[in-house]
């Protein structure tokens, strides 16, 4: 690559990234992770993706960046630290409050990171043009079938830990990833090595045993998947294991020993909103659609919709063992959404006990038309809190 006098283009990119507040930057070749594509295909073939049908639909493009964009030659991977002020698992000791994943307590990171990526990409193209280089770019923040974590490891930002998430020696588990794909031929960074060793902290921390083996996750058992991606009723055997986690789960991330090097995130827009730090379940379960949207403006939580979110809250209430929440649960037994009614039946049985559930079911089954909700009334697998 012929360049005009001055710093290498890769150094210019790093400076542009830092000026936009990114904490980590590296470059990988577009074809740097062929083994990751093969692993992904095997994972999807085994059905571990659950309801995420888009994983199969976009498999070929996701497994091979050359299929996604044949002209792509390099991928600039950028990381933005969102390290929390304290261990996010502390809220788990407050069963009448909801545990929201760290990344979702603030504004939607997509809306924060994408404009930064676009500015870096525009400046890169301007600098390349000044040097007589022709190129094109595309920016991604979880918005395209691109395997960001393997590419980030190839670009030296960290390594994929045994929990399959990226781990950084500088920032632990707390990096948002963004990507700038380009037709420019750039010098790749040195990849990061795996530093997990024999540690099992993340695997042992999972409440639902979602890791059948190190570096393999069964999404169908993952609380993040269950509370965000899964559209139907939560599997009954997993409900008691969810505790008060109502949107996502940070347990495997927070358990990683490399977090001892983590720093507090600097981007103010990614700082947790006070109202999303252990919110009372009693307030959240009463949200209708309008109130849900007003309660979570500019939040990634909005994408699951009110019904799924209240379903999650009812799971947490059922696990809370707090009889004071019973009136709020009873109000949801007649909710217009079958998904919510079914979750309310389970929570009611947990708080009121099997006898109260059986008495209530006799009347409910006379008018319940939804098969899934009828199944909840008839299940009889409830246990007194």
C-alpha cells in the first residue's frame, strides 16, 4: 500500500477511534476467522440457538464475511468500555427488586456507538483519499450477520472466554463492540491469546447450567436468551432458577477474575439510570403498553415489548416469595395478553400455594380460551413459596 508521507493509516485509525471515545481498537483481515464459521454452523445444526431463527437464515453470511460483502478486505474492531460501578450481582440479594443487565440500564448502546463509528469511517475515507487510496466502508453494531467477537479476538481486543463472550485484559468483560468493514487493505493487529487457563468461574456461576462444555453455550438455557429473545412462556423447569433477573443476566460476565482490571466506563450516556438500578417489581408488573414505553425511553428494553417484559417480571415475583405482591399478580390474571396471564398463573401459585391455585383454576378454566394459559392452570406443578 503506497502512502503519502506521514503516520501509517493504521495509526491514524487508532487516533480517530480514541478521539471518539473508544477504549480499544484493532484490525483483522476479513478472512481471519474461518474456524469460527465452522463452529457456528455446527452450533446452529444442533439447535442451540432456540427461537433465534435469524441465526439459521443468515448463517452463510454470518459464517463467512466474504458472503456478506465480497469486497470486504479488512475489519476495524472497536470497543467501548461500559464497566459498572459495582458488581451487578448485588441486586440478586433483593428479591422484590428487578435485576436488569448492566448494558440495558442506560441508553441503547446502538444509538450511541453507531454515530461514533460513522464519524471514524468518514474520517478514514477522507484520509485514504488524501493518500490516493480508493475505498469503501460499512459500519455495524449488532446490526448485520458479522461475528464481532471472533473478529475482535483476531484484532487483538481480547479473547473469547469459556463463556463465549469477549474478555479484555484491560477492561474485563465490559466492552461494547462495533465494526467498520472496509475494502481497504490494512495491516492486521496481533491477535490476543486465550488467558482463561483452567478457570471455570464463569461456567460455575451460570444459574441455569447453560454451558454444556467450555466455549459452548446452549442459548435455550441462557437467562439472557430467555428474557430477551424467547417469545413464548419460559420453560417451567428454568423459572425458579431465574431469580429476580428480568432482563438479561450478568452472572458469567461478572464472575470473570479478569474484571479486577476493569475500569468504570467513561461514556456518560452509558451510565446506568437510577430508575433502572434495582427497580421495584411491584411497579414494573403494573405497566401497560403506554406506560412501558414511557418507562423505558431510548432503552434496549423496549425491543422485547411490554408483554414479554411483564412475563419476566412475573417470573421474578413468583421467585420472590413476597405475599405482599399477590394483589399485583392477581390483577394480571385477567391481562389481555395470554403470555402475561400464563405467567401470572405460575406466579400466583408460587405465592398463594397449590390449594388457592386449584380453587381459582376451577373458575378460570370455564372462561379461558387460550390453550397455553389453560396448560398453566392445569399444570399443577406449583410449589408454595
